[in-house]
């Protein structure tokens, strides 16, 4: 059962990716990145790994509220990175780059986790395409944080963990963790937008 659900989710994620590509192609918005853009994206993929080290080394052991503590720094750094390179594809490169980096450093490369990273990427890409706004306003950022938390944590506890880890969670636990993930992602989104302005100004005018 878990395998069938997981495979079905992978198909839906692939379809979602196709929809996003079609929208970008129709609007003639297929992104291109300079060497500087790719360097910044790689930097933020690495910063994502650093941002969640406190979670890996201790906060993950705090019962019942893991999603909340993970979502805040992750979303904050991710959204700063997207503000740094505000265009289609940035979210996908940063999230998938971080996912691959984490696997290489810790558990080893496992393609079974790639759909999770792709869904986390695609839901933001679709949101930005529909809103035509790459975190330029606080409202847009909070909306992106909400959809990130809702999608990522629902998918993890309903699909990824049961199939990959063979761990099954009660519906009440999934709802609780998802709500925490949403709250943490919204808080992280607000922090990210607040911190992105001085960082971008420093990079733009300070020669960083």
C-alpha cells in the first residue's frame, strides 16, 4: 500500500513539474542564470545545510515539536536565497542542491528522497508563477511559507516516511506536525524577508 501511494505521488510530482515547465515556456520565461547567480545558489544550498545543524545535533530530540524547530531556519535561509536570485528555478536549485549535499555528507545518495525535494521546489515555483511575485512583499512571502509548510510536511508524513523508513504515523500526529511546519515556515518566511533586505543591500552596495 505504501509503495503504491509513493509511486502515485511520484507520478503526480512529475506531472506538476511538466505543468510548471509548460507555463514558463508559454510565457517565454524559461530562466537563465549567470555564473554569479549559480555561485549564489550554491552558497545558499550550503547555508541551508548549516542552518539546520542545530536541529540535527539536538533540537530533533525534543519530542512532538520537531517540525516547528526545523522549519524556521530552513525557510528563512531559503527565502533569503530566493530573494537574492528572484527568478524561476532558484527555489528548485537551492532545495535540490541542499538535498543532494545533505545526502552526500550524511546518509549517502538515495534517489527515493528526490521526489520530496522536487515537490518542495515545485510547489514554490508554481506559487511564484501564479502570483508573478518572487517574495517581493511580506504577504507573498507568508503565503509561500504557508504552502511550503502544508505541502512538505503532509507529503513527508503521509508518503515519504511510510515508504522509505517504514514508519507510519497516526492522523492526529501528522496534522499536529503539519500545523507546526506551517507555523514554523510562516515565521521563517517573515524572518527571511526581514533579513534579506540588509543582506541584499550589503551585497549590492558594499561589494560583498
